[in-house]
């Protein structure tokens, strides 16, 4: 998956993308910040796979591949 495809998928899920940042020079990794209902969500595109940061009740977080969430 490329960046433009990932952005379209995120927008299709109802999020508004407001910031995209490249996080690695050697591999094409991007951090994507999106808003939905006045709440911020983070996505990461790394090696063609799209991940979403999932918060836990304990206060921790983890990255889950987006296809696992759907």
C-alpha cells in the first residue's frame, strides 16, 4: 500500500487527516494523525502495511495492523 492509498482508506473510514510526517529516510514509513469526533488517532504506514495505535485501559498502547481491526 502506498501513502495516497492509505490516506484514502483512512478518509473512507470517516477520519479527517490533518498531519502526515515521514519518520524514516531509508524505508518509507509515515506517521499519520487523524481526527474523528474531536479525538486524535494515530496511524502508521510501514513497509506497505497500515497500523493503528490502540490505547489500553491500563494506560499503555500498541500498534495493530488495520486489517486485524476491521
